């Protein structure tokens, strides 16, 4: 009879916070990775338009992502360092599909509370209209 412990199966989890990223006011998301792999893990990202790219590698931790565009869906995959071809977990991250009406409602609420300079907003709208 052997006293050796049975091998531990490598597991991992990847969590984005927040997801979806708010359309207004949200600059990005934090990707949190957890694994029991003693060598750590790698996080890769892919989109329908682009191939797989390394985002980060290392032990448990997190990485801030600020480049999520509103028009794309991103798939983040977690790979164990000891088993690099095995995906331990994956998650899809996107920006909120918030409607224009929702964004304008939020803007109106901020204006009612005096948090927005309406003259500056009017100049911005005028400049945007001229640029169109």
C-alpha cells in the first residue's frame, strides 16, 4: 500500500468584473484568474475578427482590461501552464448594449442634479452636428 497522494486534477476559473461593461461610465473590466496549477496559468483573448492573443500569465491574480470596444465580443480563455493545450475555463466579455434612450435618460438625470454643464453639452452637440 502506497502513502503517495493521488494526483490532483488541475482546475481553474476566470471571472470578469463587471460583465457586461456599462456603456456609459465603464472604462473596462478586471479579469480575475484562479487556478490550482503550481506553475500558474495563461489568459488568452480572441474575437471573431482576430486570432488568439496572450493577455497575461502567472499565478492567481487579475489584470485590468481597458480596450473592450462596444462593437465586439471578446472570448477570454484560461489555460493551465502544466497543460497548455487544455482550456480550463472561458468567458465572453462585451460592453452593454445600452440604448441611446438609456444613455440620454442617464444624461438628463445628471443634468437635473446639476452634475453637467448644459452650456458645455450644447457646444459639444453643436460641434458633433457640424462634424457629421
